[in-house]
C-alpha cells in the first residue's frame, strides 16, 4: 500500500499527500511540533487570521472616510463587490478558526476512511469494492478542486503586475491596480509609494478567501463523500 494512503498503520481511502501539501494534515496532527505547549502550525494560522482581520477592518474604514481618489471607474458596484469580498474573508477566517478549534474531532474522522472498517464481515469484499470505487471519485474531485483554485490564486496574485505595466504618472490621482483594489483610507500618493505593502496585505486577504472558503470546503467534502460511500456500501451489502 502506498505510504501516502497509510494512517496510523492502516490503509485509508484518502490520498494524504494532497492534504499534507495543502497543510491541513499538519494543522490537525496532534503530534505536530509544539512550543511552550502550543501547537506551532495552529498558532501561526491563528496569528495570520488575526492579521487578516485587522487588514479587513482597515479596508472597511475606507467606506466611511473620505479619501483622495478621483478614479470614476470604481463606483457603487465596485463598493458592493468589495463588501462581499471582505465579508467572505471574515467568514473564511471563521471557518478556518473553527477547523483548528475542532482539530481532535476532525482528526478522528481519518479513522472512518480506513479500508478495513468491515474486514471481518462476510460482505467485506463487496463493501470494500463499492467503498473504494466511490472514494476514488471523491479523491479525484478534491484534487481537481484544490489544483484549480490554487492555479486561480496564482493568476489572481500575478494580475496586478500585468495591469500595472503602464505605470501611473507621478502626479496622477489614480491608484495602482491591486488584487482586490480595497479602498484603504490613505492618500493616493501614500498608496502608490507603499504599493508593495498594500499588495502583500491584499495577497493575505485573497489567500484567506481561497484557502478558507474553497479548499476547506473541498477538504471536508471529501470526508462527507467517503462517509456516505461507507454507509451506502454497508446498506447495499446487507440488503443482498
């Protein structure tokens, strides 16, 4: 059996390498590195989420403070989109915080994905065949979702460099294009002078949205698929 599909010495239907690459396995692993009694990976994630929330609050302040920006191309529709994005960022942060806060419960779910869950049953061969068939489908879907959105995130992050090939004039009242174009409550000059700082801030927000909103759902969805396949296999076996 491939070591990528071994959990506590037992074969599982999940491809654990995918979850290790995304960092979910390390976040949930109770044997991960600790410092002063704190799980290092979870602590880093919580600090990151706190920083992102400060960035979000700072961005929301731009809706209530008059800022120097005469760019007429961003009207009410853009403001509405920003509200949705920033709200989604907060919800994604809450989702990731909930994930790590319930790490023990979710970690125990890995046992439910083991292929030998009914190895002593007379129906074990039929159950295992149906179980593996459904779980392979779940693994393919999860990997496709993860790779697609990671590629999308990379393209999203690279977008401003393409949009800013024609640099803004020194005395221009327009801001450089960014990933989300959050209206931070600063002057246009300050924004353009420290563009790289604001760029990194928006990268953090974008990463939080993709990692927390999409990939967490794909991660939990794979468990739902496998548990569902498990019950369906058992039902079909005992119905024969």
